[in-house]
């Protein structure tokens, strides 16, 4: 694709990178075949290729975002399926992130939407605040269907109430800063990103991760200064808050001593942490070097378990798992085989649904900000998962698990299944699946 940025524009590192990305695109349109919003809406502007044209025109002419650009960029899930499909290697993720930052800096959203985005940024990255908000939302959940109106504000309010869990778990002691000693001889030492929303929604995921790693002889460090990875703010175009959160994590982990890895069990967070090196490439001082070091150490829990030699200790449970590949894992981090191989090693039969490349509609805050499209994608994904006739659904991202909860099959994080099969506690999803299976004839 030809571009015509000026020399002055190209002095900006983000613009220079976007220019490079745009020039990589050859208009082939392969991305349209795997884009969830194009599959649903059939609008070229709701495909990666269409959005690329809109973004190019906006950035090249250095003009404020228009309502049309905002509508179609906001509809992008950042699922990155287009990057997996693209034969030219167009790094769409960095391009759309730049576009979102430009939108937030040049476009004035309606007051209600500005307020909602600020509220999400205020609550979700901070576990204590988010826990209080969820307790309030859980009380209002039964009344979601009575929220009047068809406006986007009403839809978003209903979506937030429906997503609230019926029960909000208490905080886990294992998420507190400290060192979890290896059982037996120490074979390695890692830091764990305990995250933000996941701590509140499903503290059992971090608990299973720590139990499993320490039983494998891996010391797990939870640093005091770490927090949200910054993904939520980053993907809403809130550049400075996202960088502040990332900077705190980089400082915490680079001061934690020798590490064999930084373990991340929420794949949406993992994609962002692995991109810290790019995000800080133009920062002053030693931040580029420190960020690159953190990105190099970042590992999804499935990568870590393969590296450290996961082995089950229980007999095969006779359960079939429908594996949902989170977009941030399969497209963002290019990790496709590891979780399935581990589940098979643990004794599960593994099935993959049709259209496994399509997003479930969670996508961070997308299921709140774009509830209608997110709902359609959820229903489509659950229908494909149900057709596998599996006993339960496993995934490696808390957003996906929250989005898919409430379907015909119980949902569980992959690491919870692997922990159970290596001597840990049976997660509630397994108990439910086993009870259901015992009632089936034959």
C-alpha cells in the first residue's frame, strides 16, 4: 500500500511504525474471511482491510477522528485473527492501537460513553474497587431485564449487570505479595502476574497455578509493586495510564532478582506483557532495555508447564474437554498446540469446535462496550462448543471464561484441570461434569 506521510510526521515513532505497517498491506483481502465482525455484519469497513483504509486516511492527513472512523474502529475486537491469516505479515495490532490512541486524543465521545470508559478504567484494573463494584452489580443482576430502552447506554447497562457473577469470591491469601517456596528441590524461580479482574472473578486460577508450579519444584514470587498489565487502558486508547501500569510491573519484575520466567495465566495479559518491549521502544533512559527483558521472560502458563516438565499423577478421568482457543493466545501469542498437548497428557480427550478461529465476543471490555455484537458472537461460539458434545469447556483466559459461563457446559481454566490431574483440588466445573456424566445412561 502506498503512503504519503511527511518527513515531519515520520519523526513520530508511532506514525513511523504505522507507515511501515500500512506499506506491508497488499489489499489481498484474506483477512476478511476470518474477521468476526465482517462475518456478522458483511460491511467492508468492519473488516481489517476496511479499517486499514480508514486509519490510513485519518493518520496520513493528520486529522481528528470522525464518527465513522470511531464507529468501525470501536467495533474491532482486536482478536488478531487477521494477523494469523495475513500472508504479508501486516502487524494490525500495533496499527489499531495507534488509531485508538489518536481517537482518544482527537475525538470527543458522547458524555455517557466517556463516563463509562472512565469508570471501567477506574474499576477493572484495581481489584479492591472492582470487587466492591461487582458486589453491587450482583445485587442488581436479577433486574437487568427490566432496564428500559433500546439505546446503547441501556444495552451496556444490561450487559454489565448480566456479566456480574451471582457470587463474588473473597480475596485469596495466595495473591498477596510474598514467596511461595518450591516443594522439594528447587528447580526454578518465577514471578507470577496475579492480574486484576481475574483476582476478583476467579481467584482459584492463581491458586491452582501456584499449587501446581510449587509441586513441580518451582518457586513462585508475587511482587508487591505489580498490578494490572495495562491492557484494558491500552486497548481503549488511554496511553498514559496504560504506560504507568506497565512501568510499575517492569520495575517490580526487574528488581525481583534472577527469574526463569514471568508466568501469566490470563492470555489477554500475556499478549500485552510480551509487547512491553515494543511499547517502551522509544522511552528515555533504560526503560527500553528493561521492558525488552520483561517481554523476553514472559510466558503463558502452558509454555511454562511444558518447559518445566508437567506430568499428571492421577489416572485418566474419562472426561472430554472442548478446548476454546482464546484469541489472545492463538492469534496474539501464536500458542496453539501447548494447551491441547498438556490436556491430552493429563488424560483428557480434547475436542475443538468448528470456527475455532472466531472470537467469543469477550475481548476485554468489548462485551460491555459493544454488547449486541458480543452477544451474537457468544451465541455462535457456544453453539459450536455444544456440538462437540464434550463434558466441559477449557480456556486460558478469564475474559473468555466469563463470556462463555452459563451455557450448557461448565467452564474451567486449563491450569485448574492440569493442577487437579497432578494432585490438586478438583475445580467445581469438574465436579459438575462428573455428576452430569454419572447420570447419563450406559
